């Protein structure tokens, strides 16, 4: 498999280069070429299998014999010892795809653990240390920290916006130690993301260090996230109705992953992009003008992204044509008051406890169903366990939320982070002192 930049389609690199380089020098985003078309028979044959089996089958189609069958099977089954079940809220009409059954209790475990396996595989071949830089608005950092913790040959530096992640999210980023270092940035997620992007094009830094990213700018974060769309489709296809996915969206990697497997043949009828007040993509779908803005802090903090990196990739998947984009994606957004009210109504209607991000996904699906009045099966993505937002959820719903043991034990650990400004030079100086 080869990978090209969205800015330079004629120039391609190998799987290993795309994995470790993360972002091309021309500041585009890598895409696989050729993207295999798998077709209905392929998805019918694997749709009822485990997430690990689905991941293995799709990975084989992508990589061929580039990675041996036994190594690829070991990699995918080690990455996905958990399932991603669809929980039915309204029979044959509304379901929730629970993506929080991995170690960090968030959907990003899927991409992070798969990437960790791939990087470990290739690092063993080259015997070189890799420095991963990752910006997080909440869940990415925790998933990456847990997925890469103590992986040989890999050091991880996580940048997060000070005061804009939940307490338990912050503990996931700052308490593991070992090969994991957290940088607490006095700024927004967009500031963190800008620092990471600048580091990848810093000639001096790259001359001395092997840098890579575990953000969704890295195509290998997105590829495995497509696996759970396939798994979900297999779980609901017996309804015989068109399937629509509603994806809580911030940096738009998750929705891009769905569009990727759609291009590979998964019969997705439509996507809903559900956002908070950072609604540049719903605005684009309404007006045809894409206008990034400074991010706004909300209670659904993992989606506080005003300039989503993966908009370029998502648009590219739809041939950079507004009509195709709009034909496949609808957008809705909700403010904090609407989100709180939605969390409460979802609990009262379905007896289902949702985090604010998941609530936005469900509300986006409900709005789409009301607007289109189609007879479809809708699946909203539940992106994080409600315990990660325990104080908010308990306040809104007036219920007690139990924290799973693997997260509760982190709450007792001491936070360890490096405080920096949003200035790139400040980060670079501090970062070089840690490597």
C-alpha cells in the first residue's frame, strides 16, 4: 500500500513512512492509494464477527503481504480485546454504538492501540526510537497514553489545554509516567494542535529526532476507527433498512473514518455530523463556505475544535465537491443548555446515561430523523464512558455514576505536567529538555 498527500497526489510514500512521518512536508494529509473496494459480499461475510476479526480482515485487504498474516492477526487481536456493542434505545430505529469498553473508556482506544501495535512492529525492524507528539482536547491523550505506555522504542509527549479537560481525563494524561510526558498549555486545543503541526515542519527538530503523531492527522488513527462502523452495521443490518450514523464531531477524524469505509464499500446511507458550538462544518453544510474560527470552550470539551484538521480529508473523500459532501453528510449543533437538556431527556426517555458528547450524537440523530421522516435505522456513536464526566453527569441527571476500577485508581495518583505557554518556542525548549 502507498500513501499520497492531499496536496500532492502524484507523490507517494510507503506505509512505514506515512505511519512515522504522520504529516507530509507540504502540510497536506496522507491518504491510502489505491483504496481497495471491498463490496457487499466482503461486508456480509465479516459483519457478524468480532472487532478484532473485522480489523484483521480489513487490514489484510489494505496491506496485502506487506505485513505477514500471523503478525497482522497478532496485532489486531492484541489491539482489540474488547467489543463495540450497539445498544438498542428504540427498537429498529435508534441505537447507540458504545465505543468506551477499552482501557481509557473512550473511542480513541481503537485507533491508539492499533497505531501502537503498528509502530512497535516497524520499530523492531529498524531499532530506532520514535517521539510521538499528540494534541488532545480530552480523550485522545488518555487513549494514546494508555495505548503507548511502556511500548518499547516509543516516547510520547501529550499537549493539552489547561483547565479545559475533565479531572479524570487530566489524570489519564499526567499520572502514568515512564515514557509518557504531559505538557499543560496555557491556551486552547487549537493552540496545542498548532504547536504539534509546527513541530512536524521544524527542520532543526526533525534533523535530530524521529517525530510522529497519534492525532487523527495520522491516517493510521483513522483506518482502525473504520472497523467499528463495519461492526455496527453488522449488528443492525437485520432491520433491512438504510443505516445512518450520527457522529459527535470535533476534529472530524471519526467521521472521516466512517467515510473511508463507505468508500471501501460499506453501505452507509448517510452520516450526521453532530457538534457543539464549534460548528464550522454544520455551517459549511448550510452555506457552502468553510470558515474556521477560534474554538469555544463547552461542556463537551473533546469537541472544542474551531479549525478541524480532518475537514480537508473528509472533503477529499467526497472529491472536494460540496454537492457530494452535502449528499452524504448532514450537520447539527447544540449549545451547552441544549446538551444538558438532551442528556436529561435521553435518560428519562431511554433510561440511558450519556456523557455530553454522546448526548450530542443522539440529539443529532433525532434531529435528522425528525427532519427527513425516513424509515431508517440510526446509530449514534457513544464516544466516552459517562464516568469521565462524572460531576457534570451526576449534576444534570441527579444519579450516581460509578467509575470503573481502571479509571478510579488513577484519581489517587499525583498529577505531573510541564506548564508552558501557547508559544511554539516555549514548547520546543521544554520538549528538548525531556528527550
